[in-house]
């Protein structure tokens, strides 16, 4: 029964600890997933938009140099345009650009890219200088417009990344505080459960120890009352049975001693009465002899002492032995006839009785 009680107290505690640990791991896994999402998505689109801005700036610089008449290889310009087209497509695969606030900005870039590519393509293939100048100016204007459309998109995706990171940081902080509070509650509950388990074991043990001290002090009237329905109850019943048996044996010994005292008192009273009568006659016959009268008084005092001793045997309340000679015990009449409450000072048995009552 005691093992079952301990298991019933420990099982919910272990289950609570396991559930708390699993919940904490699951919540932290969610935080890590969101952190990976911010790193892979939010900041990735920021990098792509920044790369698009840099590419458009390089294209715009090359177009300015071509317009100024500087000789440039158009292959690099065409590669930059293709790179910008790939960046626009890659940006379109991110969820951020499809939000209501960001969709028009991205759509503006998508709509301007074909015009920009067309002018750059014509510029790369045209042979007439006037037509090349016209398409160069148009490509430059398209590049400027594309750069201007890229700037608000870059600001939005950067703000969005910072906002997601801030929300994630706040959520992580709240999660840590919440888990700390939950674990604090779990620790307090664990302490309460462990204290309860300790009381299940310690309290009956204290009662048994205190009762055993009383039993060792020959206080056979002490009883243990436990209502736990476990092994400690069996120990308490065994202790009570032993105490009752010892108390019954002690009562029989005292009754036997009382009967012996009555018998001795009866026989001695007859003898003492005859001796007293003879002493009285002898005292009247030896009037005027101080030495003899002194001896008669000593005999009379000794007879009274014998009478008191025999009378004390009839008043024995408990048997207390003392050393007569080494290896031989005798009855301590003075302590045997005293009430327990008349003893001076508080003995260890009294301390044990007080502890047993308060527990």
C-alpha cells in the first residue's frame, strides 16, 4: 500500500514534468522554425531586391557611358539585363511581394521590365546612330524608372523583415517568460508533492520512534493511532498489541506483588502485635533502666519501619528496579509507589510522550 501511495503521488508529478518538457520543446521548435523562415525568406528577398537595385544602377551607369559616346561592350549590358530579369522572377517567388501593400510595387517593376528589355535589345542590334541614340535615351529613362520603382520595394521588404524579426523576438521573450513561470509553478507543485510524500513517511516514523521511547521507559499505556491504511498501520497495530501485552504482564506482576504484600502484612501484623505486647510488658517491668528502654525503643522503631515497608508493598503502582549489589536487583519502593506526574523534571519518556501527542 505504501508503495502504491508513493507511485500515485510520483506518477502525476513525472507526467507533469514530461508534458511540460515536451510542450517547451515543441514551442521552441516553433520558434526555431520561424527563425529559419525569417532567415530564409524575409532576409532572402531583401538580398534579392538589393541585388536588383545594384544591377539596375550598373545598367544605368553603362547606358550613361554609352550616351556619352564611350565605347562599351554590349555583352555585359545584355548579361546585366538578363540577371535583372532573373532577379525579378526570383523576387516574385517570395510571399512578401504578394502582400496587398507590396503587390502594386512589384507589379510596377514587372510591367516595366519588358519595355526596358526591348529598348536594350534594340540598342544592342541597331546600326543607325540616331536610332541607337533614341533607344539609348529610352532605355536610360526605363532604367531610371525601374530604379525608382525598386527603391520603395526595397524599403518595404526591409521594413517587413525587421518587423518579422521584432515580432519573433517579442514572441521568443514572451515564450521564455511563460516557460519560466510554468516551470516555477511545476517546481512549486513538485515541492508540495514531495513534502506530502515526506509527511506520509516521516510522520508515522516519528510517532513510532516516540512510542518506542515510551515503551523503553516502561510506559505501557501509550498507543499509536494511524489511519493511513498501509504498512505503517500494521506496525502501529503490532506496537499497540505489544504494549497491551506488556501492560497486561505488568498489571499481573503488580497484582501478584500486592497479594504477596497482603499475605506478608497479615503474617507480620500478627507477629508484630505479639512483639509490641511483650515490649510493653517489658517496658513496665524495667522502669528506671535507661539502657534497656533505649533498646526497647529501637526495637519498636524497627517494627514500625517493617510495618511501613510492608504497607508500601500494597501501594506499588509500577515496578521499578534498582541495584542492590552488583548483579542483583531489588525493588525501589520509593519510586514504585510514586505517581508518574510526581517525578521531578521532564524525563526523555515525557519528551517522547509530548512529541507523540503533537504529531
